[in-house]
């Protein structure tokens, strides 16, 4: 049950984040996101969220959890900026 509860929360956060560029495409002519852009961003956000959830759940100590989550966030930001 816990896995599905966390998965639902991660999906809701991903959808919430993707609403921001969607509103930008509706309001402004400067934001040009296609369906492919939304799919790629959704996959990246979902994979990062699932990775952070698994790191938090399975790493033994708080210090290793913090280091692992920081590395996951840095990797996500580097992929996003690329």
C-alpha cells in the first residue's frame, strides 16, 4: 500500500510541475512546448521522483540518504539543463 501511495504523490507532483509550462504555452507566445517536450519532462521528473523515493526508503542512515538525494537532484538538474 505504501508504494502505491508514494507513487500517487509523485505522479501528482509531476503533473503539478508540468502545469507550469502548460500555462506558459497558453498565456505566452514565447513558450513553445510540444507534446514531446511534455513527455520527456514527465519521464525525467517521474524517474527522479522515484529515484529519490527509493533512496529515501532503502538507504540505511540519514547521512547517506542526504548525500544520495543530493546526487540525484544534481544529476536531474544536469540532465534538464542539457
